[in-house]
C-alpha cells in the first residue's frame, strides 16, 4: 500500500484504471482509465484524435463542417485571446489546408502536427 501524507491510502488500480483504496472503494473515478490509456502510445494517439475532433466541432462556429479562418478568429475571440495570438494560430492552423480551398475539413484539422 502507498501511504503519503495528505493522499488517501491506495491499494491498486482496478481493471478499468481506477484507483482503489485498501477498503475496496474507488479513490479516483473521473478520468481514471484515460490516465492509464495515455501511457500506451496507440491509446494516446486515439485520445489525441478524440480531443482534436472535439476541438474541430467547437471551432466550426458556423456549423458548415469546415473550420475557416473566420471560424478560428471567432472561436479564439470568444475565449478573449489576444489579437496577435489569433493571427499566429490562424496562420499555423491554415498550414494544414492540404487541398488549398481556404478552409479545413475534419481530416485536415485533426492531422498530427
């Protein structure tokens, strides 16, 4: 058992990647299995892809299935990002526009950098 001041006594990880206390109760429920999955390179890649797909959906402000420079500007503006950061992110993300149509489809947006 692991005993550290200020941290509950921990026995082991169960099969789902959740921390279990010595008494058998779950110590960490939220994101427990995702934490362990992130140690496996293939699983980490899946998690990264899932995160990028969620980000794509959030940044597709007009809901047309693409992320345009205007979508990028609007999304980052909603987050109160500084204008210089918006310009850099817009330029960086648009380098993924493989077909040159001026907007990013999900595949282009989610490509590993």
